[in-house]
């Protein structure tokens, strides 16, 4: 499972909160965004990061994030 395709958590709301350093849309830091794009990043790291992101988000933002990511994952796996 080293390089299994995992859908990016990006929800196309790319604005970073200046206090927390987290993206308002996906909850990632700029370093995490860069690591997702790095071809050497493992699937294990991505899955772990997805769990961290879900802990950072709450309420309707978490709900929308999970729904969006599930749809992206479904599309990715249907190709």
C-alpha cells in the first residue's frame, strides 16, 4: 500500500488562517500541502494526515470536508 492513490483533502478554499496557520478549507498547513504534492510521500503519511485534519476541523466545516473527500475518493477509484 506504499503509493496507493489517495484523494487530496483540498476543497478549493485556499486561504490560511494567520493565527493557526491552517487552511480554512482543508485544515492543512503550508508544509502539509507541499508534502501532499511530493511524489515520495507515502500513503501511510497521507492517511495519518487525513485523521489529523479531521481532528482540527469541527461542525459544518468537518461535515463538508468529509462529504467532499468521500466524493473525491469515489471519483478517483471509479477511473
